């Protein structure tokens, strides 16, 4: 399943927590790439990630907790 991370609505976004979340729920993203994707997301651009099937059930809850808006692509 693919997600499009649209924006972060958190008042004070926690970059480290967002990067850690992206690295944990993504199938093919390591920590350094997650940090780069977090920077792109916080600058206002959308980011596409492919979910790790084992983490797909908890991914939505984790993203909402961090204030990240997303849409399911497939």
C-alpha cells in the first residue's frame, strides 16, 4: 500500500519523531532518507512512501498522533 504524506499540521513538529515514524512504517526507507523526507514534508511538499505490510495497521494511528495529513494511493 502507498501513502501520500500531504502536510504536517502540528504546532511544533518533532522532526526526530516524524523521521523515526517514516522509517518504521516504510518498506524501503532508511533513517537518513527518512530525515530528508521529513524536511521535504515540513517545507510543505507532499511525500510518497510505500508502507511496510506489517506496520500498515498502526501507521495511520502513528501519523495522526504526529499531526500528519495523508491520503491512501493504493
